[in-house]
C-alpha cells in the first residue's frame, strides 16, 4: 500500500479539516469511458460536513458536480494542498446527482491512521 509520506513527495497535504463554505477544486477525468481528452479542473465549495462522535470531519459534500470517473481524484484547497479524495457513494437514499460529490478528508485519515 502507498504510504501518505509517498504522496506528500508530490503534493502537499493539509492536516487540518476543511470548513463549510471553503473553496476547493477537483482534478481528474470526468467520464467513464474516458471519452474526454485530458484532465478537468472543477472548482466549487465545501457544502456540508459529516462529523463523528469525536467531532472529526469524516466526510464532506462538495458543490462540484462529480461523476463516476472522478472517484479517487484529489480534492485540493485554494493553496494547492490535498484535503481529500472524491468518494463514489452508492447509498440508496442519495439522488444520482449527489452520489459522487462527497469526499473523504485527508485530516480524518491522518487522525485515525497515524504513520
């Protein structure tokens, strides 16, 4: 498995949690099959935060209209630091348009899986 330290060699990681209303961007391929040429840069904001009992952000919803091709793509803040990765949620209670606009925050991974 890839260690977080290996990732930070290529992209800076922000250890603090995202905040509601914060500007973010996703970099990735928008569709499967990969019919579009090149990467897309999608810009939006953090819309809502899911918290655990310890008040840690465990997931956040973005205003970015993500699609299945973006699952696993990096979510970065306005300073270019990694703050999360796009999740593809298949929850039955989520409309199709919201199943891919959630992200797993890096801050949560750092807190729950220390090196």
